[in-house]
């Protein structure tokens, strides 16, 4: 007996089973494990200096070779996942909290308050994200926390605009208007309907933006504005090894691959979640 699948379900099955999505999920899971429990993946300490073994090529003892100070590159890549993911996820979470809240409040308030919030948002959106982050770091100073704050500031305007747009759609919907007409308080209606229906698209967009935040964090670290040495961080490792590309390519290639593969994996998983949400939303893509 041959089973007949619904075309929509068949397409969803194909998407969920693609090798790219499976591989992306595995990479994201490994990155999370490396961030939470790096000792499980790397037994050697990331800051152990061995001048006699400096710039050693990849081998059985050092799978990714060693850097200019003789530190194990593999151990530093694994331990660097914690800082890189903390900056990326922390900045994205802060941007969602601030941007989502302000966007929903602006749509709920309307009038002059909404216009003021959106004009200020437009000013920030006129600046490139990385340039805005650099301006913030120049004011507050370098460091992991300050880099996270700077990236969060650069991401907040875009998420605020998305949250406000979704909130406007819900605010002007028939069922919200009917609830207010029947005498329910606006605050109650907004808490029950506006917030729960406006924030999910923002959260999905934030998942995709985590990769952008990781790149921004690595860029700030590459410029010396992120975590201070000897803290292992992928962007800082690239900066430290750029003078040895001719003699020790591995010291820069593997941190660069870690950034690239992690960002691609996060984007693949985030896009799949976004696609599924659009498929469930009324009028969304199928």
C-alpha cells in the first residue's frame, strides 16, 4: 500500500531533512557544547605557553598547530567559542529586549510618542551597523561587555522597526478592534494579543541576526576593541596571527573557519525556523 503525502507536508519534510540543515544543527550544537563545556572537546589549556613549540604545524599532539607563543590553536578555538557566542547571543538578546519592547510600546501608544521613537530610530538606521558599534565602543571603551553593548545598540533599531510593524498589524486587526469595542481595556487587549503576536517574528529575525552579531564581535576583537589578551576569541586570534600567514597559515585559517562555519550554521537553522513560521502564519509562504 502506497502512502500519499500532502504536498505541503512533503515540502516541509524535504526542508527539514536536507543535509545542510542537519549539518547546521550539528555545528550549532557543537558550538554550544564548546561554549558551555569546552573541556569536553579540548583537553589542553588554551593559555599554556610553550616558546620551544611556537608555530608548529598541525600534528597529532596539536591538531590545529600552535601559534606564535606555542599555544594550542585547537584548544583556543574551542575555548574561544564561549566568548564569541556570549557576545553574539548577549547582544542579540539585549537588542530583542529593548527593540521589541520599544517597538510594541510605540505602536500601542501611537501619535507623537510613536513618531518620536521612529524618527530617532531612522537616525540610527542611517548609520552602518559596524560604524555605530565602533562609535559606542569609542565612548564606553573596549572589553567583552562593552563590545556586547555596542553590538546590541547597532542591532536594536532594525529589530525595533520590525516589532513596531508587526504590532501595527495586530493593533489594526479586526479582533483587536472588536475586543476594544466590547469594552475591554486597551492595556488588557494589548497584553493578551499585541505582545504575543508581535514578538515571535522578532525572535525569529533575532536568530538569524546572531550570526551577524558574531561577525561584528569578531570584527571589534580584530581591531583590538573586544576581550583583552590572553582571553581566547576568534577575532582576536585572527589579529594575532595575521603577521604569520606566510609561515604559519594554520594560526589564522582555523579561527577564520570557526567564524565562517558557525555563522553559516546559525543562518541555516534560523532561516529554516523563519520559513516554518511563515508557513504557519496566515497568508505566509507555503
